């Protein structure tokens, strides 16, 4: 499961490069949370969230789809050309394929920002755009949003899986004495 940081963004300005590094790290940490799940646990119903996100697979689908949307917004903002929402295909059949799909979605971000790879902080901050949920972002804010989105769901899954495991262990342990 271990993956090395790609060198494809080593020639980007320090601000972008450091955010790419953190984004990549967040993805790898999420991968550690889901990588050892059985297919049943990954695809099965869970109480980790509400009825719209009723399995880890559905949560991963949401995270990957969002990563593509963030890359689309950045691409449109840097190019100055707006586009309609795009369809993206990816695989979420297993934890491994979902993490690989998330890595692929993330890989679109450095490509989308290639025209801005040498921009100063001021030039990056000057690129403003609105998103469908009504917020206005600049490039740095969108990348930070993308990172925190992964961190939130990583925490959701880690906390939920650990609590469920702890509860199961507790119930199993005490069921032996009744």
C-alpha cells in the first residue's frame, strides 16, 4: 500500500508543492485506514454516517468524486474557461481500487495547475472562483479544502471503524461470561 511521493510536482512553486505533499499524505493516510478491510466490511452497510453514506464504499465514492470536482474547478479557474460539470469514471470495487482511483483523481490537480506552477502567492491568490455550494475560493483555499475533505472522512472512518471494533471486542469478551 505504501506509495512514494511523485516527483511530478517537484518543479512547482513552494506553496503549491507543499500543499501537494500534504494532499498526497492525506490520501496515503486514508489508504491505511481502508486498505485492510474485507470486501464485506468495505461494501456492507455501516452506521458510520447517515442513510446517504451507508457504506465505506459509498463514502469513498463521495471522496473520489469530490477530488475530481476540485480538480475541475482549479482547471477552469487557472485556464479562465468555465465548463459544465464533467463526468469521471473510476473504480471503487475494493479498498485498493478506491485508493488508486483517489490517487488518480489527485494526480489531475498538479496537471490542472501546471500553467500556474511558477506563480507567486499574490498571483495565486488573485485567481478567484465560485463553486456550486456558494463559496468563493482562491487556488490555495480550494487545495486546502480538498485536503481537509479527505482528513474529515479519514477521521470519520478511523473513528467509526475503531469504535465498532472496540464495541465488538467488548461485546464478544463479555458474551463469553453470560
